[in-house]
């Protein structure tokens, strides 16, 4: 009897662990994307099997808390594919991306778009995705540098062998810091989305929110980022927006990433582990800080933010440092 009780207890524990790890899945959904790798295809309320499948997405109920039931399949009809040739620029390179199919998630998709990479310093990289044929709003904060060669940088930037993923690697360890599938990229007039895997679940940042801990949960948590004057509440958007995160890698190296975008946005953290950024306007403008220590990451980040200025301030004289500093701080609380 005691042995039977022990076996039953073990079964309950294993089942609970399976659910926590995102392994729980209905048998009718065998062969679909593993729960921990699901990316929500119906982020707004009211998802149903009919609405989901009409979008060309997969529907599969699960008992894993907050996991999406409607998600992009492995052979998603969405996203972009890379052009044939990479064009060299003064600080890096650019390449054209084209929509794979005509199907649209929210309409008014933009194609082609451009992925432009800048090797700004040894430990800082910038990459942005934008519409080459029509100017869109960009945060008027200039973070510039003279640039370095690819050989001098502490990172590598490339595409997977089959050109399906855009990746950033740390040269010294080979750790992949950013890995975005092009089929998970969306760029329409009022909806932009990009997903990346991260090298560990030790993710910090994304203000301004009341976080339950400094280290974020990766169990399908979504943080809205749109300034709102309300009392602090867990997971609710508050007074300012600061779309920056730091990830501590398995070997204790660290890197940070800033999304320079002032439109309403959110970010979803998934147990893969991965991050999905969504915003309703502007461009996707990312800065990656290589550290390699957490202290280095913050130093590199604050050094550039503090030494940069919004374009609207460039006409002002240096005789008003306090006033300029106040305006800069207000400008970063976008």
C-alpha cells in the first residue's frame, strides 16, 4: 500500500512538472508546435478555433496557464524572406526582405522592407527594420558612432544556412544572443512584430511596471508598455516606458537590448525561452550592448543614452544644462 501511495505521489509530481515546463498537450494535437515554443497568433481577446484557423494558424487547447491556444504553425504562411544579395554600407550592411505570401494578419502589410545592420562600436550593435519607400516616425534620439569593422567587433551577425533566421552571436563563446525567424516577422502600417529566442531565462528590465521579482517569469507573461497614470499594479503599464532588457547568459556573461520605439507596445516572455515584441507604429530599431558583465551592459547603455540628445534639443545652447537634462529625461519616458 505504501509503495502504491509513493507511485501515485510520483505520478502527480511528474504531471505537475510537465505542466510547469510547458509539456502538457492534448493527444489530439500531436505533431504541432510544443507548448513552450508557441507564439500567440491571436493576441487580442476573443480567440476561437474558427477565427484562428481563418488566419492560417493552429488551434490546440492546453492546460498550461496563459499558453496560447491559437499559435503560428511551423509552416506559417506569414513573414518575410531575404533578398539575394547583401549591400555593404559605411558601417555595416543592409539587405532587402520580401513578404513570403499575400496573406495578411491585420492588413496593410509593407513589402519590401530593409534590414540594416550597423557595427557601431566593439561592444554595441544596431539593427533596424524599416520601410525604404516611405518615411515612418522614428524616436528623435540620435545614438551615433564612427563605426568599427566586423573583425574588430565582439559579435558576429549572420543568417542561418537556409536564410530562415537572423542571428547575433558573441564571438568569444559562440553564444547566440538574438535569433529571429523571418517567418515570425510582421511589418504592416499599424502592426509590427518580431520574435527572438534568448540564451537563458535570466531576463531583467522592461519598465515601467511593478514586477513581482527582478528576474522575470518566462511562463507566458505579457507586459504592456504605454504610459498610463494609474496606481502600481502587477503586470500593468504605468507612468513611463522603457523597452530595455538585460539577459544573463548561462556562463554569467550578460548583454542588453533596447527597442527604440515610442508607440504603444507590449512584450511577451515565453518558456522556450523567447521574447515577442509587438508595436503599432514606427520602425523596429534595436541596439544590442555586449557587456560582457552586467555592470558593463548598464555602463554601455547609460553612457550612450546620457550622451545622446533628442533632435529637438540640438538648437539649444549648452548654457542650460539642467533644463536640457530634464528634457532628455522626459524624452526617454516615452
